[in-house]
């Protein structure tokens, strides 16, 4: 469910982007931030032309803004973001 929400939000914010969403929660089972939901740790790869001219921090902020309230519902998000 969370994977679909993440993908949908990013597709809406970055139409035509290359997007890959991976659930890494199982790798963090029993660690800090593991809430037992199996949806606490995520890795996102996104490539979109609107991100090309931005610096790393600005790209990450753009992704966080696109995800909105999702950021408050997960513990960790690893990003691989480029233009």
C-alpha cells in the first residue's frame, strides 16, 4: 500500500519520470524505527528533467514536498535523485 502511494505521489509531481520504489524494511527489522508494519524503510530512485538543474538538497526537498504527509508515516527514505 505505501509503495503504491509513494509511486503515485511521485508520478503526479514528476510526470514521465523514471521511478523505482523499493521496500527495505525487512533489512531493518528489529532496528530503531522498525514499527513492525513492514513499511518503515524505503529506497526511491527518480530521474526527471526538472531535477537536472537543481542541487542535491533542492532535489531531495522537491521529492519530500511531492510525498507530503507520507514523510511523517515512514521512518527512513533513501533517495537516488537526478535529472
